[in-house]
């Protein structure tokens, strides 16, 4: 009687073990299939984004898949939450909107983005206004100058990947953020366009 019970138990246990193993194997195979099909192809073009608010780490994963842009530094998202990001926008705009108010920022790197802490700490928030501000930015690499302008004016600036390999003139004086940006881009073949809450850099039309 006892032997019969043991045999039945072992058969039941083995069946459950085999079923669990099979399910795990199929899940791994499905994930690998998805991984093999997925390829990064990060473009500076508007895409449809529909990402609800919640854990920032999860939101960044969804953004990575939606835009096909690699995003490094996501370990900094631990314990942070994001606002909903919905609409047609470039990957950079979507990332900046997602990181707004988190104390983090997205920087353009080759083929994607890197998340870092804001230099001014977690208290930094964008607050782009049309009023004049004091600007003292020396000439040099355009990308570095745009970063200084972003911090000085508290205006988000997208499209900064176009600044690669270009240099800016010194921009010094009391001026609006838009005036400072246009002065910085003068002679670079680029222009700054006003968008909601900030600016977007594009190439000048030929």
C-alpha cells in the first residue's frame, strides 16, 4: 500500500517537474526568439509613444523598445517614477520628458542615449522662460556649449546629436534663451526651433 502511494506521488511529482521545466524552456526560447528579431535602429525622427507613468525603469524599457534606441545608465532609475509620455515625438524628446523631475538627464551618445545624474543635483528642474538671462558661454565644442546653455536657461534642447563635430562662437550677455541659442548656432548650418517647453535643433533647409 505504502509502495503504491510512493509510486503515485513520484509519478505526480515527476509530471509537475517535467511540465514546469517545459514551460520554462518554452519561455526562454520565446525570449531568445524575440531577442534575435529585435535590432536597434535609433533615428532622430518622431515616433508614436504611449508609455504610462509608473516605475521609471519599466518606462525606460518600454521606450527602448518603442524607439529602438539603446539606453545605458538605467541603473540610476532605481526607486524613481516617471510621468506618462504620450504623443508623436523624437526619441530624445520622449526621454527628456520621461526624466523630467527625476534628477536625471539623457545624453546623446553614438547610436543611442546615456542616463546620468543632473550636475545641479536632484533639485534641478526645467523652467524655460522667454525672459532675458545672463549668458556667459565661451566658444568651443558646440555640444558642450549647448549643455551649458541648457543649464543656464533651464530649457530642454533636443537634437543635440547634430552638434557632433561642430564648434560655436562665444555667447555672452543678457538675452533670451532663443536669442542665445540662435547666436550659438550661427554659422553651423543648424537652427533652433521653438517647441513646447524648449527647443529642437534641426539642419537648415537647403
